[in-house]
C-alpha cells in the first residue's frame, strides 16, 4: 500500500502536549522483548535527538522571531517524543548492554540501508562503515562477558552474528580522509537523502552516548574502550554527515528532517511486533504529519518552492530490521582491507594513514585489541557468536589457545 | 558451557556476585517462559540460587560495606530490608500453584524488585568495596562463598521426583537456613 505523508492530516500542534502521566511510559521487558523492538527504539531515539539538535541549530541561524517561536514549539514536542521513546528502555539493562544494542542497530540498520541504496558511491559509504560497527559489536561483547559475566547472545539473540569485522585498530584514519563527497541535491533520489539523514542521526546518537557513559565505568579497560570506539564514532558522524548536500536551504533541510521522521515512524509502525509499541509509533507518526505540514508551509513561504519538488511522491518501502548475515559475510570477504584516501577508497595503507596510526597508538596495542587479549587470557578464547560457519576471512578465524 | 559455570571464572567476590546477578536475571526469565515440570525445576534452581546469593551477601559482603563505605550503615539497612521482603515473597510463591496467574503475577513483581535490588547493590555498595579492600581479601572471600555454595545441597535429593513437582528443594526458609549453616561452617573451616 502507498502512503504519501503530504496527503494526511496529523494531530494539530496545540493538541500534542503530553502531561507527566502520559510521558511516564512502561519500559519494554529486558529479557522477553523482541531484540529488534529494542533496535527500533534506539534508532528512533537517534532520529528524535537529531530533530532536536537540528532545530536548535536552525533557530540559532534564524533571524525571524515568528519562525524561531514556531521552531521552539515544535521542538518541545520533539523533546517529549524523545522522552517517550528513549524511556522505553528498561533500567535493568546496563549501559554496556545498551551499547551492544546500539552496535546491533548500527550493523543491521546500516546493512539494510546499504542494500537499498540506489547510488553506488553512497552505497559504498554504508558498506565501508558497517564493517566497523560490526567489529565494535564484537569488542564490546568481549568486554560484556568480562565485566558483567553474561554473553552478548542474550542481547542480540542470534539475529546478528558477533564475530570480528575490520579490526577497530585500523578505524583510526586521518580526519581529512573521513570527509566524503556529498550527493547532489538536485539529482539525488529522495530515498538517498533519507538514508543519509537516518544513518547520520544514528551515528551521532551513538557518539554522544559513548562520550557520556564511558566514564561511568570503573574498570580501566571499559573506560579505555569507550574512549577508543567513541572516537571512531566521531569519524562515522563525519563520514555520513558529509554525504548530505550542504547546498540544501535551511527550509529544505527542515522538510527533509520532518519527512524522514514520518518515514521511520511509518516504517516501524508497519514492522513492529509489539502492539503496545506499535501504538506509540502510530501516535508519533500522527504528530510528525503535522510537523511536516508546518515545515512545508515555511518552505513555500520562505523558499518560494513547492516541497513536492524535493520529496518523494510516496513513502519508500519500510525500513526493516532483519538479519543481514549473508550480506555482511560477503562484505567481510571482499571489503575487509579497504581504507579511505581523500573522498575515495583505497586498498593500501597510505602515508597519511600510517602517520595517524603511529600517532594514536603510540607503539602500543589499543584498548580494542587488549579487551580481546584479556578475554582470551581469562576464558581461553575470545567471545564470538557465529551462527553461519567459520569466518570468511582466514586471518580472523578462531586461533587455538597457545598453551594447549 | 552452561551458564551455571560462568561465575567459576570470577576472580573476586564482587565479580562472583555480579555474575550471580546475571544468572538470577536469566533464571527469572527462564521460569517465566517455562511450563510444567520444567518450570518447577527452574523455580527450584532459582530458590536455591537466591538462597546462596543473598546469604553470601548477608554473611560476607554487607558486613564489609557496613564498616567500609560512607553511609554504609544506612545503605546496608536498605539492602537487608529488600532482601527480607524478597524472602517473604518467595515464601508466598511456594504456596501457589505454579501454573496459576496468581503465580505469574507474583513472580513478575518479585523479579522486578530483585533486579532493582541487585542494581542498587552494584551501584551503591559493590563499586565502593573495591576501592576499600585489597584484591587478596576479595578473592579469599570469593573462595569462601564458593565453598559454602558447594557445601549447601544444590538440588533436590535424587529419586525425589514427586517432590520436584511440588517445588522442592524444601520449604524456602529451610533452604535459606541450610545455606546459612553451610556458609558459617564453611567459613570457619576455611579460616
Ligand atoms: Fe519527532
Ligand atoms: Fe560503532
Ligand atoms: Fe558507528
Ligand atoms: Fe518532527
Ligand atoms: Fe542482595
Ligand atoms: Fe545481590
């Protein structure tokens, strides 16, 4: 069925305010919920956080008092939406457990987007990035068993494999090599713009999460691992945000943001397995339809353009959380040794990359290596959840323990 | 490797207890999804694990926290209060039919409060202990807890399958008492 958000009426803005009782949502069950329900919550939280931060930036660049006031009013509702969504996460889950779920989101959302992306240059950007978050999942899973004495398979539930990706040690590139070429706003397919916005928002939330929860840990290896992977997430935000055409006007960007919120709430409403959570996606979709209408009016007034010129005539197929095991294994087989040079990709470690590597590692093993070494020392092997056979890359197959 | 083996890797008493918190959490989830005999058996394991775990905390860890951390008296009082409530809830559960909605509801409540209790222990108690006591001490205590765990009868007596059906490692309070005796005995033998 097709859905054009421009043709639907939402909840009027002056009826969107929720009271404390309405905001006090019941969290999902930490041990019985669908892992992909948790993934949708985490992804949607990232989208709402981006809506809020974007609106603040817009307000700071906006001379019109009327527009500022309207932005403030819509933004307050975005804030309430963020509370209602993120507060669905249960307090029983530790920050590290949420972290593993964040990386599961990064893996299965980015893989899905890569599979659906029509533009080959953009597709390459997603395929490149996903192998790194895939490796983060493996590193954090090793940490999880060490500090919390529980296995990551309890969290990912066999939907996502936990095996080495492109080793995190090699993610530390010179910042110049993280800047990609943007798509062309006049030529790009609408779906490409939505993809870029979605992954950028997810990575931004991941970066913010790691930079804030890292110091809550007491274990030195945990504190260090959050520093390291948090810095890689900075690279990912740089990588994905540079895909977005900076020539888009503020009005156009606002419309794209609201349209993307409609797209994702609609997607999650269509694919949600938990009826209670589905009702929240539906409610929020009805709110976003109104945000979108208001943004479209601003664009017509201030940009002198019809939003239909930049938007898709109907929503693309729903963003779906589903296993991507075969796809990821193919990437592991073919793109493991890739790095970036300028706005492109190369197979060889170049001079600027080597210099960055020397500088950041200082001649020592990084936390991402040490966490796996420590796990091996303690449990005899690293932690993996491998459901589809041996690792595609022979160098990353399980090494038998040295002592035995 | 079964999940039950995992705390064996633990090095000190805090890691051991944190590992048990995870086992308790997973066991609650298991009881909730299990039915019939399997549910009775999983519930019996849960009762035993809670007895071992809470007793170890009462005998070994709370006294350290009481003396060793700022505001330790009050923090430990709060934890003991929660532990007493959990024990009472367990006693009520053992009087219920395992297949009943009443049991489901009471189990869900107990699970929430036990998991919250575990979180408080980790946040307000355990994380301060490592700074206060040296590693050797914490490791010795772990060994004591493990010994007591072994000394306390783990499973229903072999051949007592009907008893399993009636949920039994014995009445809940008796299990707690037995573990406590074993722990006190084990502690003095060890030291
Ligand atoms: Fe929103
Ligand atoms: Fe990541
Ligand atoms: Fe990332
Ligand atoms: Fe919105
Ligand atoms: Fe306790
Ligand atoms: Fe405890």
